[in-house]
C-alpha cells in the first residue's frame, strides 16, 4: 500500500470555517480517526511546511467517498478549540432505539436547561452527542441523519446542527460523535431535542447515547 499525501490550503475555501491562524493537527487527527466514513488509516499530518499547506498522508490512496469526507472535515474545522469543562451530561438513549420516521424528524429525547447558567459568553458553549449506532444505506446510497433542535419560549425553533449530520453506513454497532455548530440562544428554560430520521436509508438504530454541554475557548 503506497503512502499517499493530500494537500489542503489554508486559509481559504479548503478551510472555510477556520478562525485561527492555522489548522489544529490534534483536532484533525482525532476527527479523522473516529470518522467511520474514512476507511484508510491516517499516518501523519504536516501543517505549515510550506506555509499555507496542510498535508494529510494516508496509508493508501483514498477512495472518492473518503476524500469527500476529508474535504468535509477540513471545511468544518475551526482551528484550536480548547475544552475547558463539561458542564452537563445526560443520557438520551438508554438501551436500543429503532428510527422509523423517514422524512419527518423523530424525537428521540429532550433535555431542558438554561445556557446562561454555565457562561455569559454563549458562543463558548456547544453540544456534543456520542453513542453507538447501526445503519444500512438506501438503494441509492441515502444515509440517515441526526440533528438537535433548540426550542426557546416565544421564538421559532432553530436547528443546532446545520446541515444535519449524515451517519455513515455501518452493519455492526459503531461509535459516533457529533457536535452542534450553531450558537445556543439566551433563554430561561431552553429545550434541546435530539432527533433522527431515515432520510431514505433502509434502517437506523441507536443505543447508549449521551448529550453533553461543553464549555470551550478558541485560542487565536
């Protein structure tokens, strides 16, 4: 298997969400390692040599879907976001749940909290969902999706994952992690609804899943 490098340029469209001077290798490495959509092992990441180059060296040539997922990871990468504390954590799936809704969102669980209890700077908060799942893609490759919907009294509902997260096909139970990317709103008793749908997929199951609220800081 020949080692194969893939170069992505920063700042610029390859890293459209980057808010720091350079990408963070540790964050990228962990994201790639735990993403089931990338099936080839990452050997190393080189950042800034030469300036503006982020070079991912994989153990072999990436299939087209793997490279597309690498591009998606780069596009969503914000840089150095340091987790300072986990403010709350609650189970949202105990045991196994089968998703049956196809187009409409199926409410899996709800959590009620007040974000401003944890910090006055709401952009420092984000939600993190981790758990296990199985999924069989649809006949045209359709994948199931998850999202978090925020309900605030007197305001319209707002999705906290934009766009919704596509779950890679997995015949066996696999772990997953997904984070919100839309800032939470100031409210007294905000409701956060963990939702899922088939989205054309054949089947989708979840088990032992937790939703946490994480406090972070971005280091410029």
